[in-house]
C-alpha cells in the first residue's frame, strides 16, 4: 500500500505542478523585457512626433490670433519692469546705513544738515 500512495501522490504532484505553472504564469502571453523596451522606444518616438506636430499647430494658432487682434508682446506676456536701483547718496558714519535721498528720510538724517553724510 505505501508504494501505491507514493506513486499516486507523485503523479498528482507532478500533474499539479505542471498545471499550476501554466495557469499562474503563462509564458507565451507575456512580452519579454527587450520587447517591452522596444515598444517603449517606439512609443517615445511617437510621443515626440505628436508633440512636435501639435506644438507647430499651436504656435500657428497663436500667430493667427496675434495678427487678427493686434496684440502686443506686453499683452500676451505681461511683465513688470524691474525697479531701477538707485545708488546711495548718504551714509551714516556710526552705523554704515545708507540712503538714496529718495522717499522719507531715515531717523539718522532727518532734520539734520545732509552735507556731512554725503558719499564722496
């Protein structure tokens, strides 16, 4: 009897192992890594080509709208001009603080003669 059980268990295990391997991970339906990389390369090329074609069309549309409505660059791409930095004209000898002479005078120079504070 033990020999019949071992032979039946071995035959069932061999049949279950072959059936489990084919049902859990079919080899033929899954593309290989190199095939997937080739597909990715092809898709990347198609994406780049579509992006280029659509960007050309978008730019043409922008040019048409600018020409049709007479937009200026400031209207299409608004920007704030950079504030001009004015050089300091006065320096506090005690603290080293400076003032350009524009706007409200700082406390260290307010109400005083400005000649001693002039930067040469």
